[in-house]
């Protein structure tokens, strides 16, 4: 996105995208570390457990590393979920015509 206007606020759609890119880039080595541990079988999350929590539980990730991954994932989800609406928001109000 070099050469174009880039809002700094994570609340702005373009700013949120840049924020997510920055966080995901910073978390990439941790993501890779988690993927290697999952692939090797070192980390085996239970059915109700997130992989990050399983890695934290057995010591593959430290608490700050787990938080970095969670923060990056939340930013990624925020950018992806821009068209995610609550069903009630899409319900036609009484007296309204489509």
C-alpha cells in the first residue's frame, strides 16, 4: 500500500487492514513455531481447546507469545468479518418495503 493514503486508526477499514497486516507480520515467527509444534505432534489440543492454549499449557509458547498470537488473530478476524451481520440487523422492520 506504498504511495497511497493510509489512515492510522484501526477503526477505519483501511487502517484496520494495515493494523492487521502489521500484527500478523510481527506474529509470523510465533505462528510458524506453533504450526511446527502442531505438525510434529508436540502440541495436541483437546476437542474443546484452542491450539494456542494447548501450546501455552505445555510450554511451547510463553504467555506473552500466546497473547501476541491472539491479538493478531483478533485483528485478522475483524478485517475478515466486515460483512458479518447479526440476523436481527437484516430483518425487515415493520412497515418497511424492500
